[in-house]
């Protein structure tokens, strides 16, 4: 549950009207850093109760990367100190970081707190703390976490991030309308507008209210919807975008617009590379700092120190990473075993879906799964060769694939029930399909499954000649007596 809980503030006894009146220009500008932090915390406390969260997340000030106003993870909301306290926002433009004053920083701070709390709500929906009746929405949130999947594009597999950071030419629209961001932007905008409307009726308009309204004309939800429609020329862009992410995460094959699918897959790959690069840079900095401390004889590790009440920040030790806007992402370099497992789970999920898809015949399901399995083997071999070359190893490991993962095979394909096994066996953080797709038809091991002298044998890549009639070694795609998951 992280830091979800009760976080009392000095403003706990105020009515909602009195609390939100503190976001007026004439009040907010006179608050010190500690008072502003308490105001934002109390706002989040009440928003969390309204959304039905189990406890409220903790709000902190931090020094965030250029262009990032807030981020949330593990029950902690971090809001950029300079933006929320002093009204100074940084942004990166053509490789240069520029800093500018925000006239509406009081309202932006309010909106950011609501936006990040929406992500905390989504986190609790995803981990099962909150159960909502909209199963489709739950599935979209689960498919849009900081996990990775194997992306098949141009007849080869690459790893992609299920969370999109907006790296490709039209990537910002994909970042904005992926399920978690779509709903966070929409909720925060709706509630902020409601608060401002009430304040305007009571006190009249103020310069910050007008500045915020002008910003919405360019960057608000309706403006972004129009921009996405013009870029992709498809009124179903948002639905297609999130269906691609669901297809990737759950191994389904629900039809989507091909152009949008290609664009999303490119963005998934680019986002993964970006997040992985950031992890490696952070790790390098941390290692360098550790070496310096050892060489200087220092044994104490100083942590980033945010002085909430004094309004001072220790800049040297701030280690925030751009891209971690909502939830944690651990983009560690992928090992051969992890890469193999990720691709295996993708083929496994596709098989389960294909065998239970009423629009596909059994023969089509077997044939298409076999083709996908062959691409899987090729992708793993290419990955291993590239990894060996990068490490300066001579040749490509001849026995690597057959030795990899022992006799695991593809997880989840049960010999007795086709798709009744666990189709994504804990594959990535955040769950996935833990129960598979129930099927009364026969599975991989009924004598008619994906078979032949080749396939995926002994838990890794085997050599042979393709698909046959009676199952690999008479037992299914994996050549194991228990089907694909011995």
C-alpha cells in the first residue's frame, strides 16, 4: 500500500469552500512553502475520499525534471517545488532548458495535485484495492502500466513499453490519450474547472483564472482531442490506441486500424528505449557518486533533502528521472532469459486467444501460432547473437537457446484444457491474465495441437521442420508430456 494513509493538515477543519478559496491569487501568493504543501495535501485527502481510495497518498515537494510538474508512485505524490512554490516552470526546447514564470501557478498546482491523485486511484484499481464495475476500464489500466511486452513489427520482435512517453513525431497525442493519462487529464480538468467556476461566482475572475483558461484553449482536453483527430484522421483514435496496448498486454488480437497500430508499436519501442536509457544514466550517476564517496573516505550516503517548511531544496542530490510521471518503471537491461520468457509468454497468450476465437478455425489458429513461434525463435537467436557480439564473445552460443530455462517451455498451455491454464504466469508486474481463457476444446496436447518435428522444445529453441499432425514428439508444442508447461 506504500504511503497511502491518513495525512493530517492544519486545514482539516475548513469547509471545501474555504479550502479552495485559498487557491485565489491574493491568498496563495502569501502562503509559505509549508502552508502550500498542507493546502495541496488537504486537497488530495478530500479528492481521495471522493474517489473511494483506501487512504490518501502523501504529498511532497521535489525538484522534478524540466517539463514535469508532478509524478506519483507507491502512494506518494511529488509536485515540482519551483512551480508550486515560486511559480517558475522549466521546459526543454530544441535541446535547451528554459525557465519561465507561470501566472497561473496556483491553479496549475491544484490541477497537478488532482491529476497525480487520479494516478493513485488508478494504481489501487490495478492492484485490486479498489474494485470498479467497469471491467474494460480496469483492463485498460492494467495494460498501461510500467511494464514491457514483445512488439512484433517488420517480422521481428522488439521490446516495447506499455506506458508511452511520447517520443515519436506524433507521440505526444499517444502519451496524452493512453488510458491512465487520458482519465487523469480529464478528471483533473473537470474538477479544477468546477472549483474555478465556484470561486468566480463568489469573488469574480482573477488574472490566474484567465491565464489558466487560455492555457486550456491550447493544451486542454478538447484541444488535444481536436489535434489528435487532425493528426490521425480517425474519430476512433483513442479507442484504437488503447486496444493496441490491450492486445499487446493480454496477447489478444482484436482488430484495430493498421496505421494506428503501427504508430503505437513504434512509440512503444521508442518509449522503452528512452526509459531504459534513463535508468542506465541514473545508475551510472549513482555508481560515480558511490565511487567518489568511497575515495574521499565518506561512508555516509546523503539523500535528497526537501525542506518543506523552509522552502529550500538540496539540488545536488535530487535524482528524479524524466518520464516517471505516474508510476514506477524499472527499465533494467534485459537478459537473454528475460527476453526469451517475454516472447514465449506472448506466443502463449496468442495461442490461447486464437484457439478460443470464434472467427478463426482450429487449423488457422494452429497455423498462425506456428508462424508466430518461428518468428519467436528467430528473434531470440538474433538477440543472443547481438548480446554475444556486444560482450565481445566469439561466435554465437551454439547451445544457448536449448539450455535456456531448462524444460520450462511456454508457460500456461495446459495439456488437458487448451487455454484453461494460466496464460500469462505473472509475466510482468501488475498482473496480466492470471487465469487464461477457459476452453472446452482440446488444447496443445490432444494429438492435434501445434506440432511436427520442430517447434519450441525442451524449454527453448529446438531445430526441426515445422508443423505436423500429431503434436511435437506426440505431446504438443513443447515436446513435454505435460504440454507446453511441464
